[in-house]
C-alpha cells in the first residue's frame, strides 16, 4: 500500500508537521540552500506568514546583498548583546 503524505508544499517554500504537532516552515533561498524558520509555529497561518515575509524580503533585496535568515538572526542577537554592554 502506498504511503500517504500530507501536502506540505506552499506556493513558496514548504510547511511540515513535526511529531510534536508544531509546524516547521522552510524555503530554498537565493544561495540555493534550504533555510528553516528559527522557530516552529502553532498554526499553518503563522507559518505561511513567515514564508510570505521571507518571500517579500528576497524580492526586495539585491541578490548580492541577500542574507539567509540565520545570518540576520545572529546579527540581530549580536547587536542586542552589544547594546546591553
């Protein structure tokens, strides 16, 4: 019997349900690598919203200036840590 999979592809990126029931959103960036959201989501609507924001950010950034979400998060954390000093 063929295994049934839930449809997890979106118009941009994908959303998959984790064993915990939370949702993980990801997409392939301009660097052709898959990038996951830095958090999981409780609803498909929240995961889609993150994907939509990332899609818009990619479209508004010059390809040479685009940074993956992990890099942006690390830069933001470093900026906040510097401000606390």
